[in-house]
C-alpha cells in the first residue's frame, strides 16, 4: 500500500508538470498568433521611409511613421505601448507598421491614404479572459476609486476658468505650433536666396530674383523666377515645381510628388531621384556627368514643342504685319542695314532690362512693375524676332516675291530646322532675339517713341516775333 500511494503521488506530480507545460504552450502559441490584418486596398509597393525615434511611446512612433509616409491615421482603442527606439533607413512603410504592432492582434483598414488601426475581434475576445482574477482580494479596493468622485470639488473650480485661460494657453500655443509644422507656412522671397534646412517644413515657396536650396520638406508648390533651384538628397516636395530662367537640380534621394516644369534652363536629375508627376523641359540632364536624356518620348515632346513655338511666332508676326506694316518695315530696314549694331544694342538692352528687374524686385512694391516689365519685354523681343525672321526669309527667297507673309514663313521654317541642331539651335534663338531687341532699341520701338522736334513744347511750337 505504501508503494501504491508513493506512485500515485509521483503520478500526480507528473500530471501537474504536464498541465503546467500545456498552459505555457498555450500562452506561447497565443503570443505567436499576434498579427496585423489588412483590410481595404493596399498598394503593392509602399513608399520607403527613414525614421530616427528615441525612447518614444509606441503610438507616437506610429504617428511619426504616418507623417513620413504621407498617411492620415486613426487609432481606435490602441494602447500607447512601451517606449521604443526606432531607427530605419529606406524601408517599406507598411513593414515598419507591422513591426510596431507586433505586441498583439490588430486590424489595419485602408481607404486611399486614410488608415484606421484597431484591435482585432480575437484580441477583444481574448482580453476578457484575464478577468478570471477578480477573485483577488485587491478587487474590493477599486471600489475605493469612488474617492475621485470627490473631485466634484473641482467643479467649484469654475473660478479657475479665469485662471484656466492662462493655464490652457500653453497647451493651445503648443497645438498652434504643431499645426503649422504639419502643413508649414508659406515663404516668399524677392531679390535674395532662400534655404530650407533639413527637418524644416514649409508650405508654398516663391522666390523671385534669387536661388533656392531645399533640404527639408515642402508640403505645397515651389515657384522660382530668375534663379537656380536645388532639391538636395533627403528633401521632399509634395506639390509641383516650376522654374523660369534658371536651372533645376533634383539630387539623388530627393523626391517630388507633383509635376516639374522648367522654362529657360536645364533640368539635372539624379539617377535615384524620384519624380512622380510629369516632367516638362527641353533639356533634361541625368546624373552628375550631365548626360542628356534621349528617349523617343522626350524627342517627340521636344519636336512638338518646337513646332508649336514656331507656329505661335508666325501667328504673332502675321498679326504685326497686318496691323502695323510700316513699323515692321522700319525694323526690317534697320536689321538689314546694321545687323551687328542691332545685336550689340540687344545685348546691352537685355542686361539693362535684367538689372532693372532685379532692382525693382528688391522691394515688394516694385515686384508688380517688374513682372509687367518682363512681360512687355518678352512680347517686344518676340516682335523683334519676327522682324528678323522676315528679313532672313526675304534674303533666302532672293526677292522672288514681295509677299511679307511668305518671307516670314520661310524665316520661321529655317529657324525650326536649324533650331533642331544641338547647341546650334539654342545659340541661333539667342541671336535672333538679341538682334530683334537691338533693332527695337535703335528705332525707339519702331518709332513709337519719337523725339520732339526742337522748338516744340507742351503748348505747341514756339512762335517768334517777326
């Protein structure tokens, strides 16, 4: 009998150990089932993000991840979690999100850029299983929580509402400071350069007569006139980028979510630069070596743009010939008689106009005048160019016809053909514009600004007594 009782005790000890191992196995298997279920439409490739977060609550790290990935985030009953250290470099945003939510079962529902995260039904069903410990004597202590209801005394704090205003002001001020950081404020600079530092967030950026360097984040659009633009590695532009009269450089690791338009300057694009929108530019250079991008689509786009510009130039010249034939004849005579003098005057006039525009842009009041002046100068240069093309067309036609429209058409066709030659085309366009501008200067805008004859004043010609 003693032997039997001992074996029974041994057996009961083994059963207890087996039950303990089974319980541990169930708990481990339950933790292993932790996962993040995705619902909705998730893209095949999420944007890659780079984050550096130190000792921040888990939910705060998720918010930082959403801001970097461009998501709108909603957290429903998600515990704040323990502090985490997060340092990732160029990793998919959805994979980082799964790793941050690895402590339980969650459901991530996506609608476009809106993502809602909540505990899964299984996690909510399993959570009540823990209340099996209410038998603990400590459970009666929670009823002592009614002491907080004694907080009705704070309702007497309606007096503090006056003090509450100053007390709440720091929080409100912090909230107001956080909001601009998410959207950023607009930046407008005339006659100077602008630098957006790494980590800085701004909205719309406009620079006139200066250069722009972007290291941080631009949540709106970029517009630069008369200066260079450089988007450095790690910078991001969520809107469009438009530059006039200057080069644009998008370095390796930079990102532009909108369209890119470059007029009057080259586009230098790194091999790993990301531009999601359309690119409109005649000269696109790739890499640091400045090799031109030559694809069928780019060549077709350039040819179509050249034909469109030539057609518009012919239309403008035809209008000028129909409305002011005598003034066009004055320009033609000046160009044919003194072409080199017209070219020299054009160079001087262009430099003077540029200096005047920069001087006007120094003050905010002068900016509208500078814009209007540049627009008028552009139209005048186009008219002068039409006169140059008509003169060249008449020379090529050998004066077989006196029809000025035919002369203009021949000149435009020659400019279209010669303008397609690399490097030569750009130089030819510049020569045509400068000669036309110089002819306008030499003829005082085709005799629009005639000097007053001597002896003529505001009240008419002077009369002398006999």
